[in-house]
C-alpha cells in the first residue's frame, strides 16, 4: 500500500525513464545460462540451443485486476510474476526470463515503485528467473503492469491443452477456491473500513485464503514432482479463471467429454468454514472462483499408481467420449452439465 504522506516521497520525474529503470533493476542478478545479455542494450539476447521457447504475457490493470486499498505493492509485484510463470509451468516447461512494463500516474512516488519491484525481485530470486527488460511510461488511469515470461521445454516434454483422451484421469494440484474467498474477505474488510476508518481488521482466521489471493505461488514444484515420478500429463492448464472454465478448455480442445466428481474436489478447511460464514456453496466457489494458479492435468490410467499416494495431487474425475458431454457428478450422483462461470475480462457487471 502507499506510504504515509509524511514519509519520504521522491518524484519519479527527477530520475527520468532510463534513470528509473537503472535504479529499479540494479540489484537483479542473472541466474540463467540462456541469458546472454539482459537489461542495458536495445534488446535482450537469449540462447536456448535445442529447446523450444515458451512465451506468455499478462496485463494487470488497477481497478480491474487489483485494488491497492488492500493489495500491498510488494505483493502485487510478486503476484504479477506468478501469473505468468504459472502459464509456463502449465506447458510442462521451465521458466527462465521475464520482462516487466509498467505505466503509472504521478500519484506514485519512487518509493512506491521500489516496493513493487521488491516483490518482482523476490519472485525472480525464488523461482530463479532473470529480469531481462521492459518499459516504463506514464498513465492517466493509475497503475498498469504487463509481464511477459519466457521459458524452455524439450519437444518430447511439452504438454498442450489438446492431448487428453477418453478414460484419462483428471488431476488437480493443491486445493481450490481459496483465492476467491480471500478476495471476498478483503472486499468485506474494505467496506467495513470505509464505514469506520478506526476499525482494525482481524484477518488471522482467514490467513490461508488471504495469502492465496495476495501472494499465490506458481506450481513449479509439481513439474519437478511429475518428472521425478516419470509421469507426463496428456494435457494441462493452470487454474486462473475457475475450475469449470479450465475443464471446458481441456475438454473442448481435446474433443473429449468429462465427468468431474463433486466429492473429490480438494477444499481447505478454511475454505469450507468461510463458505459457511458467507452462506455460499463451496462447490460453486471451487468451480467458478479462479486465481488459484494450481495445475489441472490429465494422465493415462496406467500412471495412476505413481501418483495415488501423493498429498499434492488429487484425482477429481476422468475424461469420456465427447458425446457424453462435460458434467459435474454431484454427491447425490446426479449429472449436471458443467458451464463456464469463471472470470471473464470483458463480461458486463
């Protein structure tokens, strides 16, 4: 969050664009052999040799994707990187480099942008990726952040969304729904604060789900785990828009049907208790919430013994013939057609 008005505020105009970039990036270290030349020239130079290059990009806009009333700038920088790294891991690849471009209004002093880049640097250090470039410019509408991530993967390891076959098992990492509920808690506390600025939020009982929203982690560990288990997914996607939307993507692109079992969806106890408090259905939140950045993938049935005892992975369904449709099988054993209710950047309120 922005610093107190009495604290030091350095105008970015004092540095200029190139001075700002130099100032913000001076502590970033090069960690990848494929980075030949990073920041400081007209373009970065990368050498990936015989591997395929993965490229993905995301744009985050203040007021649409984040609210600085409760999103600390350091967390925002970290999350902006995670959103992109998650897409690289969803291709069964290794993330190697990022570029970061920001547009900001004059309400942001240098100290605020330093906080943002501290989060970006923490993400780079934690996930061993190099910051190799980007751009800075002014904005009349608050803060915009665009991150592009690059990665590498061998031709035999790359996994697409369209490889699932009937009878493949549908598997998810971690648990689902926490990030959306964390957002609901933060939005509620924002409204309480607006009504009574002297109130202090107590978020301890919501610590897990709030962290899922403010500081998600991309599942690099799952890619290593699957490799160690000698399991190559037949299709894969990351859960950014909600479980139902992602299942529909896999099924549609693979031209298969799917049965998702309601009682198999992994839910953290804090998700269940918070759903009860808000009087909302936990399955609905799991299907439509989004921003969990877990990995959803399919595997061949013969690979089931390799993953069945793993606490990080849950089999939640199986793929079927396309003619059978895409269904949720409820706890009462009823089949309900699955529809996409997740995040849509362009839908009207």
